[in-house]
C-alpha cells in the first residue's frame, strides 16, 4: 500500500475563516488545473509549477511533493486516478485527494 498525504492548495498565511466550504478564485483555479492534469496525464503535473496561481497555491513544497510521487505512481500503473475528496476550504486550502483504481 502506498499513501501520499497533503493538500493540493495549502497556504496557511491567507486563510479566510469566513470562507467555509469555498476557496479563493486562485485556489479554485489551481485545484481545477491539478484535477484536469491528474485525470488526463499525471506526468504533466510538474508543468503546473509555472502556472500563475502556483506561488499562492503552493508557497512551500511539503504539501505538493506527495502529489508528485503519486503522479509518478499513477503514470507507472495501469489504474485510473480516482478523486477521493474534492473541494476547497477556508479560502486557501484544497482538501482534494486522489487514489488509484485498478
């Protein structure tokens, strides 16, 4: 079993405690772009580091790096990427999580 943990969008410095169940526009955009890449071609994940929303969505790498490992695993396997949990929270967090389905 391989478990990768983290949040796709994780910027604690700009949490909006009033934004229950929603993300800031940049957070929602970046989360959607990651979702599209993970569903179509996980090997393209590294290309998102040049995205205009990347620096706000991923100000530090520790919550994004596990997804990169998972993307490599997804590419190497015959399984389909499945979204376990999706959505943004508190403006600057994405709780989106992925799994492989064989």
